[in-house]
C-alpha cells in the first residue's frame, strides 16, 4: 500500500476542530490585565475603546465584554468580578485567534455557507436542550449580540476547513506506522479503558506560566461548584476536542502522556483532576466512565429492574417499610415482561430493562445476578436511590473487541491532528501584527 494518505478519515477527524482560545501572540503583547485595572465595560465614559488591534482590524471593549458575558452564561461560570478578571486574558486571546483565522480564511478563499452556519447554531441548541429558534431568544433576553455568536461559529467552521486542507496536503501515515500502532494496542489490550474529557490551556512562553495555571485553577474551582465541563471546554480548551465538549473517547493510560495516564488511572468516574502540567500547557481531565479491557467480551446479563424510590435522608423505618413493600410485590413478578409492566405502573421513573456487561458492574451485584435463574426475581436490594428488585431475563457471551487497521489509523490521526492545528495557529500568530491594549 506504500504511504496511506489521510482522506475520508482525515475529513472526519478535523471536522470538529473548533476555534478554541490560544495563547497570546508574540508581537507587541501587553502585560495581562492586573487586578488593579478595571474590567472591560467598567471604565468611565461611553466611548468605544480598542482592546486589541489584529493586523488591520480591531477588537473593541464591547466585543470583549460581550464574549465574556457569553462565556459565563454558556459555561455556568459565576459572573463575578473575580471570575471576569481571571478569564479576560484568555477570552481576549480567543478573539484575537478568531480574527487571525478569519483573515487567513479570506486570504485562502475559504468560506462558511449560510447552511453550515445555520446547522452549527442548531447543534448549539441541541447541546443545550433548546428547541429550534430558542437560541436567538436566549441571546436577546440576555443582551448578547447574535452576530458575536455567528462570528465565533464562522471562525470555527473555516478553521476546520483550513486545517483539513493542510492535513490532506501534508500529513501521511505509512503502513509501518499503522503496524506499530496495532502492535502497541495489542500489547496493552488487557488494560482497563477510561472515557475521558479534557481541557487544554497552552503556555507559549514562560511569562504566561503563572497566569495560565491560575486560570486552570479557577476553572477547576468553578466546575466543582457546578459549571458544566463540556461548555467550559468548548469556550476555553485549546485542543481540537473542544468542539465535542473536550471528549477524547475511550483510552488506556498508555495512549496518553505519562503524567496524564497516571492521573487518569487514579481518578474515579465522575472525578475531575487538578491542573496537570504536561507538554505545552496545563490539562484538566474528567473521567466520564471506565470499562474492562478491550471494551467488550465476557458475560452480558439481560435484566429488568424495579426500584421503589427513597430520599437520601430516609431513616431506618422508611427503609424497612420500602423493603416490606418490595417483598410484597415479588409474587406479581411472574416473568420479565410482567415485572416491567407492574414496575412501570408503580414506579415508572425507576423501572427499566437493559443489558449489563459483567465487567462493568460491582462484584456484589454480579454475584447476586449469577445466582438467579431466568424469570426469578431477586430479594429486595437497598440501593442509593431506593429499594430495588432485579430479574434475570437471560444472558449471553459478548465477543471481545478486535483491533483493526482502521482503529489504529484513527488513533494516529487523533494524535497528529492537534499538533498540526496548533502549529498552523502558531505560525499565523508569529506572522501577525497584534497590539494588545487591555
């Protein structure tokens, strides 16, 4: 096959690259805003002040303030002076990079169509559980200029096309690369996998180290207080995964940088890491889920579950009453369809059917299910959300996942595409005239 040029797979890999915020340009940078300085929009006077000049275009305080408001709302960050102060530098750098991306797209005759922009805005609505057209209402009610959102979306779309073009022209993966990747994947196939999301904040020069670290700490603090990881990633992360809310997918520790892999192995599902210094900046990692080696294989249980809900504050008397009620229901559960029907009538929100991989459930639950015969309801089980009963409907054996050339190729693409995108952005910054005035 010789050299394998990245065509269809490459298009898929770079389609989600977002115009994420990047580090400050090297030419004529001003020092980051200090706490003694007023935040954008807080200055006296109503004149339109210039926050930055990017080649022959300007970014105003109005643009900056609008983006800060949009970031705090979409990410569920607290709109406090402290938070605004911490994020202003990063938000301004995002606006600068978007200007550079749009200028480069114009130079290369790359555009985003109205249909593409409309589709991207529709995707934002879906991600935020909005109906079609609700985004415009949301923005208007909060005093956010719709054009600012369109500007950000357009920059994201054209940047994806620019990187796609460069990648198709310059990035190749050889048969030897694929064989080596498959060999490594097979060697580590028995290790558990974690589904991980990331936020990456770049440090382009030593002077930014402290500023970026403090931003990472502030974002971590805000997410622990309720800010959404996916939204924060979309607004702040400088990785290509920003477009998908930071999600990397299923990986083993060996597929990450050593310090990241070590941290991923230590985190529990749902747990957020502290800022991790690795490579060119700081990472925040969230483990979304974990599964056994190979992502498949082993016994799969087909079950029905009915749970009588109890509040977390329920005392022993309420718990004993729920156990007695669940035990009284057991004779009605003749088979799986009947149990599900009865459960839906008595506890509709907590009655379900589905498949459980033996490797993905606790040893205690696995031992209980193994003792059941199909059609036999379990004794009442005290759970976090109530008292439940499980019935085994059947079980099967799932074939272990096999490692394919396509999987290995996609893994290599993901590793390389981020590097290419950052290098392209770095070259644009170095060639640009940027005067930061905030």
